[in-house]
C-alpha cells in the first residue's frame, strides 16, 4: 500500500492511496471536532440536515436522483467518536471509469459533494426550518432507539457508567435534553464554525494519482485556506479504587454482561501492540481463551469477545448469557485474566493470536473503506504506523511484553443488563 | 481436472468452472492484486429441508426444526478436537452460516492458502458426532436462539414469514426452537449429513490472486484420498402452500422505542426457466426501487410526514418454490404507512410509472452490481446461492440490462396486490 500525505491547503490535508484493483473510487472527508457536552448534539444533527438539501439540489429527492443517475454513486454523512474527538465523515463512492462510458461521472459526483458540504440551503440566517424540525425529530428517535439493539446498548451503557466523569461517556448521537434549545440559526452558526475552523482530512482510495487528485479536488470542491483550531486528547485515567458494579433491569431473554477494564496503555506507547495481542489471546475470536472456556467448555454463551478501544486505553469484554449465571461467568472470566497474569500462555496461543491480528491487518488492503478508516485512525491520533509496520511490531511482541500488559490491566466497571425474574 | 471459462465482460472478470467425477462443481474467480483469499464450501441444505428421501430409498425422513444449523455448529468438532484450533496457527479466519436453503463453510486467509483449503475440504467431509458433544451444543445454541429472541429486527421479520406462509418451512426459525433442538440426536445429524453432504449436492467457490492450474490440481489431490461415494439424488418434500396469505396482520410487543414494521407481498409461483428467472428478479428489484427508493415521491411523502426515517428499506427474495418482497422500517404509525402505500399504488396503477425514473434506477442498479465485485466474500456468497437455483450470478448484470420499461409496467400491475399483503409490527 502506498500512501501519500500532504498539507494541500492551510487546514486541509490530502491522503491518497492509489490502487487500481477496485471497481470504485472513494473519497472520504473527515472533520475533526472535540467531543464535548455543549456541542455533541449539534455535531450529530449536522450531517443529517446537510443531506436534506443544498442550493443546487433543493431537496433530498433531487440529491437521490442525481446519485442514482450517476450509476448509483453513494454520498453518506455520519458521525463517530474516536476517544474524546467527535468526527463528522462524508464518504463519496463512485464506479471507476473503466467500467462505464461516462467520462463526466466524477466531475458531477464531486459537484454534488461540494454542494452538500459547502452550499447548504439557508433561510433567514439558519437552516431550512422544515428540514430542521424533521431532522430534530429523527435525531430524537435515533437517540431513543438506542435501546433497540441490546448488544450495542449494553456496550454503550457500560462506557457511560465507566467514564461518567469523562466526556467519552457521551453518546455520539447526542443528548435528548439539548434538542429543545437548538434552533436553525444556532445550528447554522455551528456549521460555519466547523466549515471554517475544523481540521479537514481527505482520504482518497482509488485509481487517481496524488498530484492529479490534489489539483482536481481543490478545484472541484472549491477548497480554500482556513485557520483551524486543533483538537487534542485528554490524559489517560486509571481504574477506580473500588469496582463499580452496575446492573440494569430489562425484560429480555438473554442477559448482556459487559466488563470494562482500564489498560493504562496509550496507542502511542511501545507496549500498545502487546495490548492488541493480549486481547486477541484472551478474547479475539475462536482461538481465544474466553471462547474456549466460557463457550466451548462451559456452554455459558453463544458469543464472547474482548476488544481494545484504541484512543481511550480501555478494554471491554462482552457476552450474552443467562442472567442467573452472571456470577459464574464473571468468575470464569476472572480466572482467564488471572491465567494471563500468571503467564499460563502457550507459545501456540501467542502464535495463533499473532497470526489472527496480522491476517486482519493485511486484509484491510482489500476493502477501500477499511483502508480509509485505518489511515484516518492513524492521522487522527497523530501517530502513523503503516499496516506493515504494525504487523512487524505484532510479530516482535514477546511473552514478557504480554505479562507487562497483564499486570497493567485493571477491572473498573461491570455492567449487567437483564432480569432475574424469569 | 478439466475446466472451462465463463467471461463476465461488463465487470471485467473471468470465472473458471471444473467438475469432478463425484459430482462436485468447483468455481474459481481470479482477483489480481487481492491479498485475501476466500474459499467457500457449501451444501444445498438449509433450514427449509425438514422432510426428504433419497431417490432410491422410498422411506421419507422427517427431522427436527433447526437441524441444518445444529449440524453446521457440530461440523466444527473433529475426533482430534475443535476445528478452529487447526485453522488458528495458519492465520485463517474460519466460519459458517446456515440460511433457508444453504449451509456454507468458509475461510479468509492472507497466507498458507493451500493448507487452509485442505483443512476446509477435509473437516467438512469428516463429521464427528457423539452423544456428549451433541448435548454440549444445546446450551450454546439455546443462548443463540435467545439472542435472536431479543432482536426486534429478527422478530418482526419472522413474524411476517409466519403470517405470510401457511405451511412452507420458510416460516420456521432457522435455528429452530429450544424445544426442537433439544430433540436432536447424533443419529439425526448423521442422517442429514449422509444425505446432504455428498459432493454432488455441494459446491466449492474460491476467489483470490491464485494460479488456476495449481489451484485445480491441489483441489483434485485433496479429493483423491477420499473414497468415491455413490451419487444419489435427493427428493425434498414441501407441503402444498396456498396462494393467499395466512394472516394479513401480526403484532407483538417488545422493548423498542418506536414501532418497527415489515410489510410484505407474497408472490405467486413463476414458471422456471434459466433466462426468465433472473430477469424476473431484476424486474422486481428495479420496480421496488422505483416505487420505494430514495428518489420516489412516495418515499418523499412518507418522510416529509414523519412516517418513516432513514431506516426505511426494501428487498426481494426469489427462491424456486417461494418468493416475496419486503418493505421495512421504523414508524410511529405503521398502519398509516401501509395505507399511504396502498393509496399511492392504487392511484399510480391508473396513470403508470415514469419512464425517466426507470432509466435512472436501471443505471443505479447497474452501478451497484458492478461494485459488488469489490468484495470477494459477497460475490462468493451470492454466487453459491444462485448456483443452487441453477443460475449463474454473473449473468445477473446482463439480465438487468435487458429489462425494459414495458416489463416494469406489467409487473407493477401484478406484483402489488393488496390481498397478498402482510403487515408485521413490533410495538413498544
């Protein structure tokens, strides 16, 4: 994979990955914002309202028509959090020109993207009122709808409890209590602030070469120099002295158990690759200790896994169980963490864990979205490792490194969703 | 092994096909520049296959609901232990799925491809069921069933199928029920295995940057050390299914914030021949997009009224023995959604759909089909599903290109019939 990164304008970086094996070209534009209570709901609402209409395409139907006509081009805006940064992302995907006789396809698609991003529909100094009201109501349903997916809800709730004094607790789609106070003018002012001051990174994956892409994108998207306000991550936090045990009653068939750990290992630390390997050996798939003990040996669950939250230096274990067996499950999990701490890890487990991670890293290269996402997650952390470099660091991890990780990890919060009534 | 070449000109892909003495067909899609390799070994055996006999054996066998899925779980057990453990040192990610008509085992790997492939072929051909390991699996699958019971999307979908079909087994949950899986024995599993896991009822699909002669040779060698089994056709028995729907409305309460709905249209049988089957599917897919897609005035109307949100979607399923289209989403008032849709369709049937919409949607779906070829997993899974229907997924693009505005018009009149409509709702 060849990546070229360049500051193409004040406040805007372009990162191109030139590959010609895909049927599509993808252009990803990331706006970086701090994740803070007073802005979280504004950020979430923006991509929603921006996709409702712009000056040239006055409603979502006209936007949809244009995208369909361009052989099913895709333009999607959404929001996510990376540590205490709140990221607005717009992705444009178009069919590569080798497959169609449509030389103007890219020009038209970029024009549409420019319109949606930079020429919103404005009425009396604010966003269009009807669109605004509809999208506020849609956002309200979305926030309330968090409960529909029980697995995700349980994970989010565990983080909320674990990080209750940190901004990371905030749900990426915002807070219900903010919706009343927002109005079309305030939202538009927030939009202008982002457009003018937010760091922009553009990740392009496709057949175009960097130099060519650079001039083309600046011209077609009408990009200009901007004075940006940097966004930074806060300090890492240690686990609380006393274990925080939370349970929430909900009448569901299967209980959801989430365990939240503080790792105290930053993504920039030399030990970070060992943390990834630790989590893989413990709960990274069908080769892992938790899968074998909790599922295969004890039949306590169908799914169980652990995962590392890169920017937050925490690790989560998630499983679906019978609520009556929560204590038993916790004990089995604790035993496995203890095994890790005692160094009861075979060379085979280490090798299997390494193979699994390395395969996943190498496989990124076959999916343009994964390539863009990997690239941006290096950029946003201001710490760049190419997939090859990361794979090499994984290969070099020793048993001692894993033991060092094991001694640094501490359980902070347990969260159980379900009911013991049945 | 002999193989021939199928050319997909519009997508600039080539597919190689080989066939073994034992009846197994092998397909290879070369993907230059891809790091991942993907192999999928599938059998035409899904949750719908509950009553069957072999051609030369008149005894009809009936097995418990959920057995195809149970068998899929149990194939990961071998005499030497867990199959996952064998793949792990090779860095492959191995998994499987069962749907209504297919059980598929697959891996993706970046290294050690041929060792992984050998393992895949070997573990799927060597069942190892004991009373003890069958018993152990019941706890795991019970948790899987419970996970789905808490999933409102899954619930609203199966409630729809249960209301739409009187007897066809597509109305039964793929994993079965706690009760039905508890009746499964190792004898049942061997019975199904011996019937459906014969190479002549299976297909092997491979994609990646591989050398085709070496690949076909290696596969041949993997099968060489296996004694050849006699080929015997399978007769599947499905109960006669009435044309009309069982219930037109089904509602249930669950823990959700807003109601979820699935609105389905049951389809009448269509005459099967290779060319018209794919074209029929393409017609209905274009039609659904014209009526319910993001650019339709019906979608705009529903969205403006706050009756639907971004989750609104639609899909079409056409199997040999059944078919239905589904429109789904979240709504504060699903009944109002249905009423709005029905009025719109009634009205539009009088004046017809617009040709400019047809042209645009067709362009959109051509682009979509081309982009599917980015994902070797997607192509593999789709290819195998169509293959078991006697179709080639690579022909779909051509079928789509042949769809005319007149085809759409005729199907619009036929497909959306209110007496073949079912509404399934999950209420808070």
